[in-house]
C-alpha cells in the first residue's frame, strides 16, 4: 500500500489490506475501474454494520423521520385495527461513509445495499401485524455521510376507534416511532420537515375512498419505563373522517321515510280497520330493514353507535304508534255494547280538550248532543200524544153524544178487550221501543266516536311532538360531535 494516503477512505482501505494480507503488498486500484465500483469498494471495505457509526461513542446519532399518508386501506371497528399505506422517510449521518468527491470522479451520492450498512432500529409501537410492504433494498448515501432511507410501508396498527358518531365519526390514530433498543443518548429523533408542512400535506393521498384525511399532527416526547433510561419517540396523529353519504342514503333515508309514513297513517279514520293493518305492515317492514342493515353497522364490545340507538328508538315509536291505534280502534268499535260516556269524560275531552287542541268543529259535538236530547223529547211527546189519542178513542159513543158527525171506523164495533186491538197495540209498542233503543245506541256510538276522535288527535299531536323533539336532539348531537 502507498505510504501517504490521498484520502481517509484510502487510508482505511490500506489498513484493512494490511490486516488481511500482512505479508503481501497491496496493489494500487486500477484507474480504469468505474468510479462507482471504486467508491463502493472503498466505502464497504472494513465496514462493520453492527456498530453505531460514530467515532466518539458519546456522540448521539440523530435520526430525522417523515411520514406521508398515501391511502387508508381499511378500518376494522370490531378488532380496533387501522390499516394505512404510508411513505416513510428517514435520514441520519454515518461518520464512516464519507469521501472526497474529487477523488471519485466528483460523485456526491451513491446507492448502497441497506443490509450492508448500519440502519437504526426504529419501529412503530402500534404494530399488530406485518403488512405487505414492498422491499426496497437500497439507501442513498451522500459524500458528507448523510444516509437517506426511503420506503413505502403498509402499516397495520392498533387504534382506539370511537364509533359512537357513526357514520359522522372522526378517528384519531397514532403512529409512534421509537428505537426499540437505544436510549436517547445513543439515538435521538427529530422531524424532517416543519410540523405545519406535515400537518396539511395531502399531495400523495388517494382521496377516493370511504375515508378522508383531515391532517397529520406530529409530537416529540421522551418516555421512560420504571425509572430506566429515557427513550425518544416521535408521534404522528393521523386524523381521518368518514364520508357519510353512502350511509345516509342507505340507512337514514329509508328509516326517515318509514317514520313519515307512520305519521301520515294517523290521518286514516280511527273507526276503520285499515289503520291497524297499515301500522302492522310498517312495523314488519322496519324489522326487515333492521335485519338487512345489521351487517352494515359497526360492532364493538365497547359501545353502541348512536345510529343503533336511533333505530331502536324508531322501532319503539312504531310500537307506541301501533299501541295507540289499537286503543283508539277498541274505543270506537262495537259501541252498541258500551255504556254511556261518563260525564267527566265528556267534560274533559269534548269540552276542555277540544278547546285546548283548537278543534274548530267542536260545535258539532254539542250540536249532536242537543239533537239527541231533542230526539228523546220528541219521542216523549209522541208517547203522550199516542196516549191521549188512545184514551180519546176508547168509547166512540161518547163522541156521538158530544155531537160528533165523523163516521165511525169499521172496527169501532169491536169491544175494548178485542184481541185484534191488543195485538196491534202490542206491535206498535214494540216497534216504538225498538226505534227508541236504536236511537239510544246511535247516540252512545256517536259519543264514543267523538271521544275516540278527540283522543286520537291528542295522542297524534303528542306523538308528533315526541318525534320532532327526538329528531332535533339527534341532529344536534351529531352536529356538535362532528364539529367538536
């Protein structure tokens, strides 16, 4: 080997040559060899990849890292796992990989195999599975010793996913980079770019999936385990938001349409049996809808999403609506077998409630009751007139004595105790009692129908207020949690 080396690398190479062949003289490299080969041989000759590349062991190796999110592959709410695809970059200074470009055809950088040099043992703490990442076997080395390691990584990490606001949820998952073995005195971490540039960098993000990247926050901190040595770690918080359009169209809108149809069903007459069958059909349809969408809802052992509570409450409202309909139909059905409406019910519902509910045709109720009383009085008057006629026609001879000139009917000679007369009077009395009973039943039926109508209006408005209050509360909660 030459006595006076021209560079530090040649000195190291000659020292390695004397160590390997102490009894032989090393030949000067062939000047016809390409500069890249000569530089690669010079850099890797005698290099030990198992030793941290510093001349003074007290020197700390600072590794600058950077993360760029390329795609959000999947979010597994049940297993609390996030799969992302990132572009990971890191660089550090290797004091044993330095050269003078003037001695190697002005080469300022070279690619070397990553398995041939020292690489920091920086891992992600949240790793739960090995992703299918492509293998990049080379790193870039600059002449002043800076090593750049650029590679894409499919990251499968554990993340605490909060699905309470599904499908309007925002997730915040962290990627913690730290050295698994070296403490902060050996390896320190820093950020390659400014935090503002990292936060809003979406230049490589594929923005066509279910999830939208909001920003990436970075934070450096030191931590220690049980008062041992401190370790440096760099946290990247990946904040993503779900696009809710698909779930709004396929989950929320059908449920809203069914609830609207349930409200419209209250306009069916309460004394018709169609309302009950209509409500039962809606309830069955909603049950089938929940069975279909059960696989779409995220399932975790921690909690239930708010949309699941929304579906349960909607089902409960449909059941309450059906119960109210059954009650009203039972109230107004078969009124002939029911007694008269109690006076306190008439006072509360047909007078007070109609005024409170602003039912404009409440005069019709009092008019119908007046008509029923007029009918009863008319029946009594007819009864008294019939009795007077009966007594006046008992003895036709008295009318002759009184000077009557009208001819006597053909059946007048019949005696008062004639069986034909008694039979005719009995039939007339029976017909009159039947008509009076029928009018009484009609009055009772009309009163119960009026009570059922007022109760139906009252329960419908209470149901409508409950639905509106529930909708406003749910929308407010979703809006507040979405923008908080």
